[in-house]
């Protein structure tokens, strides 16, 4: 059913949308009453743009959304196509709104009989001024989604931001004060995030000289063939006291057993309802991980069975919605990902808003519940369209400190 929608229904719907949008665009240009040559050239240009993107869509369907790692394909065909398709939907909504307003205005005018003079005089100069002003406004509205989503495509491929976070914990042993944990999440290795991208993440992580590296799930997006790319990209990642990770829902959608096998093959200890004890400077520290909340079988008791909750416990949960249950177990610190920080959002008056806010209160950043803390990482990759807006990729450098100090 999924393939029927993706490769049959969606292409025909897209073709119909493009035809309607092309027709509306040509009509829109004709309404501007431009010089004949300018109007003709603009229509030729619009036609060329639509032909290019229809050819790009056909190439993408033939390749089944897989470029084979070709940078030329990604940057000249696929990324522009994604921006164009999403922008097309937004621009279509504008035309629907505009046409609806025009129809309602004409209908309303007839009902109340505003036009009492059957042969009104029309000032052609004023009409042209009105059309020009309306056209410029319409052009700005049409250009806005193209500009916005182009920026979002660039932002999704930008270098991850290094977020330095100081987390204060109750009764942290002095010997663990200043412990540096680097967290990465949601790498989503796929046709957009390749081995070289992951290698760059590894390089940035190693620069921070972490004591511990924690990777909170979704190593890959949806195809087992990208698991080796992720493993190769992470092969040289290092930390003083160890590398740990947990599974995410997309690891299960792909092949959780193979993800675990290859990650453990390069030295990343995946903790699934289990824990590991570390002794650092004479102090005991437990690293735990639970299974994915959506498609795994999370078992909090099993994950914490071998831990000493009177000492520092750091638990990895891919999905932050597990935090209330984890907090009831008095876990010191939980690290999560999954949300991508909303991936596409708006910043208004210092607040961040996205559709993800509708399904979870834990979108990004630090949260508290009782004595427990949660930090949600924005991730490296994306799900769905490779776009990010007001939610850049993130590498978290977490420094622990004692609240009592």
C-alpha cells in the first residue's frame, strides 16, 4: 500500500497539481498586462521551470529516491525538487485563497447591488496601478515559500551546532564534577546523510575530547544498505571511558539486529533494557539504556536492575516521552532525541513552535521532574523532507556539575 501511494497515487496527484499551478501562473502573468515580448518570455521561462521539475520528478521515481550517493543528483535534482514540491503546495493554497476571495467578492457585490451604474467609467491608469500593486504583493507571497524552503534545505545540510550544556545534578560526587558527555542522536544515515557526513560528525565529536559518548538512537532511516555507511562513519569515534548507545524506532524499521551487530562491531555498546557500570576517579557511574518506546519493549526495571540509584545514573531513551516513567525511578539524568527539535518550526517572542509541540512537551533542550533531569538533542539528520527550519543539527557537549556547589 505504501509503495502504491508513493509510486502511483502521489506522482499523479503531483502531476495534476503542477498542471493547475502552471495554468494559474500563466494566467497570473497575463493579468499583469505587460509588454508582449516580456509576457511571452516570462511564460517561456515558467514553462521551462515546470518541464525541468517534472523531468526531475520522473528521474527520482525511476531511481526510486536513491541517488546511489551521487552529489550531482542530490544538489541539482533532488533537493531542488523537494523545495519545489513543498513550495508548490503552499503556492497552490495561495491561489485557492485568492480565487476564493475574488469569487466571494463578486458574489457579495451582486447581492448588495453595489454597482448601481450599469456603465461605470473605468480609470485605466488607476486600474493598472492597482494591478501592479496587487501583482507585486502576490509575487512576494509566491516567492516566500520558495525562499523559506530553500533556506531550510541548506540548513538541513549545515554543519551541526556544538551546544555546550551545563547540567547541575543533586549530590554529584566531586570526582565526577566536570565530567564531559558528548551526545549525538538521530543520525538517520540514508541517501541524504552519507558516510562522509557521519565522518564529519565523528571529527567534531573527537575535537571535544569527551569522557563518554552517548548516541541516543536512529542510526539509520529506513534501509539496511545504509547501516555500513553509518558504521564506517562512526568507526573512529572515541571517548575516554566508553561509547554507548540505544536503539530508536527507525533502527527497528530498518533492521535493529543488524544495527546492533554493526555498531557493537566498531565498539559502541548498545544498551537495550540493560546497563553498564563505570568507575571514574573512584566514583561509581551507571550508564543505562531502554528499548524504544514505540516499537521496542522498554523495561525500566530491567534497565536499572544492576544500577545503584544512590549513585549517578545516566539513562538513554530514544523517545523523551519515557521521561515521566524514568523520573519515577529517580534516575539522575535522561538523554533523548527522536523529536529533531521539531525539525521545522517558528520562533516567536523567544519561544519555539512546531507541529511536534502538539504531540510532546519535550521537543528540545533541558527539562526537570523532581530530582530527575532530561536533555533532548535535536539530532543530526531528518525524517521526511530533508529540511530544517529554526532547528539546526546538534552535537551536545554536556558538562556535569554539582548543584550543591
